[in-house]
C-alpha cells in the first residue's frame, strides 16, 4: 500500500517514530502487505488523494467557517455522504460513486451499509 508521509500513516515526526510501528503498519504486517511511502514533496505521485483533498477544500473547508473540530468533522461527514451518494459525477456517466461501485462490484456492494 502506498501512502504519503503523514504522521497518521507512519508516526513520522512524532516522538514514537523510532520506537514502534504505526497502527496502519501493524495491520498491513498482519495481512502480509508492505507499506510504501511516496517521496516527500512529490504529491503528484498520490494524485487521486490530492485531487480529493482539493475538491474537499474548494467545496467545503474554504466555503464554511466551523466553531470547532467536532462541527468540522460533522459537516465533512455530511459532505462526503452527499458527494458519494447523491451527487452525479460526469466522469461516471452521470452516476454517483456509490451507484458505480454497486454496478462494478455487486457482491461487495451487498455488504455495504447505506
């Protein structure tokens, strides 16, 4: 699995970075997977995530002011739900991401919570 160098994935830049594995690394090790890091300062190598962050920033975080982190999390949850379940996407032929997922992966989609 490839991620950027953010502390949530690696514990880099924290006091624990040399002492223990991140929770993500622990799970990946259990599954026999390797955690690769995108070189620092090369966000284009993580294009899908960076594009998603840009969309979130332009359409939510720069458009609203939040009282606190709890309100920010709540509105982000609402935004993600609308974006994935209700908003048609031109790149998906006018379907929502959830509709496209259900079309491509019907067996997996049966396990989804709505």
